[in-house]
C-alpha cells in the first residue's frame, strides 16, 4: 500500500498510513507525537513539527485526486498542482481558487477516465472536471446552480405573463381568448398572421423544451407552429408543459378551430423547469401556472445529460410525473394554509380596526397602526383581504 509522505523539515521523516485507512475519513498522523494532521496542516499543533506535503505516486481514482487537488490549491503549491492538472499551474491555481471550499460530490466513468463533480459548501457553485491517466484534463465546467434557479424563476414568470398576452391578444390566431398549453416552445414558435414567430420567450429558452410539438405543415391554418431549434438546456434547466392538472384533467384541448390538435388551454396551463443535472446545474424543480406564482422544491430529479434528443426516458418521465403530483399537493397545502392564515388575520384586523375607530385611546390606535402596516404589506404583495379594504382606508383616514 502506498504511503502519504510528510517531509518534516530537518529530518525528512516518512509518515506511514494505518493499514485500514480508507482514504476518505482518516487523516495522516504526525510520526513523532501521533497527533492527527489535517489535510491543510503546515505544522503539527501538538509538537510544532513543520510539515511539507508531497504527492503519492499517483491518486487511485478521481475522488482521491480531487482531495489532493483541493489541498494543493489551499496551500498555493503550484508544483503540487502541476503534477495533478494539465496546463499552466499559475492559471490553474487562479481558475481553481474555489476548490478548497468544495467537496467531492460524485464521479462517473467516461471514455478512459472519470467525470468528477465537486460542489461548494454553500451549494452555489459546482465544478466538473475530467480525470484520466493520473491527471485532470485542462478543460473544465463551472456552473452556478443557485443562479440558474433564479434565472429560471424569472423566465417562468415571464412565460406566465406572456400567456396573458397570448390569450388577451389572440396571438395564436384561433379566434378564442385561451392559453397555449401544447408545449413550452410554442411561446416562441407560434406563427403570427404574417408567418413570423411570435417570440414571447427567447428562442434559446424555447430550445430547452423537453417535449416540443412537431412543426405544422406549410399550409396549416393557425395556430401554426414553426420548426423547433436544436434541443439544449437554458441556464442549466429544461422546460416542458404539464399535461395534467392535480385532478388528472388535461390542460390542453382542441380549441374552437376544431383542427383535432390538442394545443390550446381554455382556462389554465402549467410549465415545469427541471435541472439538467441536479446539484450541478440546479437544485430545485420549479412550476408556474396561470396565477404567475412559481413553486419550487428539490425533488431529487433531473432530465439527464444523455441522449441526443435530450428527452427523459420513460422511467424518468414516470418519476417526474409522480414528483410533479407531490409538488402540486405540497403547493396546494401551502396555498390553503396561507389562505387560512390570511382569513384569520383579516378577521382579527377587522376587529382591531373597528375597536380603534370607536376609541381615541392611545393603545388601540397604536394597535391599529401596526395592523394597517401589516395590511399595507399584504396589499403590496397583492394578498390582502379584499373585505378589509374599506376598513383599511377608514383607518388611515382616522390616523
């Protein structure tokens, strides 16, 4: 078994690892006092012996190589880094500066090597490297999963707003004020009266559709879909239109054009955003519907990186469908709890305001001011009880 050599300045003593060391949880020990040495230790805190690190002959696998690399970057040891990573050590130290704050997440075999994923402790950054023949290759991917989530939430809200424009302006040209529920990319690919794309969402966002509908033939009446772009994730996420609501009813239906295509949705729609690779490109699965509210939860699912079409397998689709039902149930429970809390608050607010309006005493007036501030906050978030509006106006006038 290989040993990790710690060169003690002045005596060059070798530190042998215990036979049962699993290279994951047990750190090497000082050869003199046998105190545990951390991976980044520059000296033994018990006997004050100075430590100089040396790389073993070769890491056994990508996980071990990553831990050695994180140690080398933390110590700014460019010679150590050069042994582990292709390219200029100074540039690698700069681009891998976050490595000491990241932990090994997973590895998978790829073409004669391993694909190694590390994730920062705050889950905001992920790094993907390829380890082959004892070294990390020069190419690497850095992702910002939390930033991707924020961007995807913004896009879902924009898509919900776009659906309102499509319905109110009959942008699909079917002669009815209804939503588009056929697929995600239709918000960009639907043709207007002149045959141009309506482009309510960016084309690169539309290309992230997991299940784009086929393009219409050239002579089809509107609604007419233009060709879909090459499939690719957008900001680390893939998107799709949900097919069924929480009651099991289809969102999409054939509109008044009676073209036998279930594309339109009379009253409702829902879109879902799923990380292309959970933990690497995003964490939470996100859902938006016609109310514009985005719900999110880490469901432990991803669309997967494999496959030219980018579409999930039948097994993944079943998992995603079940997860969506769970998410919707959670969202419904949350909505009901919020509504119940709001109704309770509305009743208490009404009682407090009515009491204050009858009295000139300081305490009821102070309570009324607090209540009115809370009501204003609810009003600003568009969740204030409508029955309290008159009382709120009267309360401010009284103050």
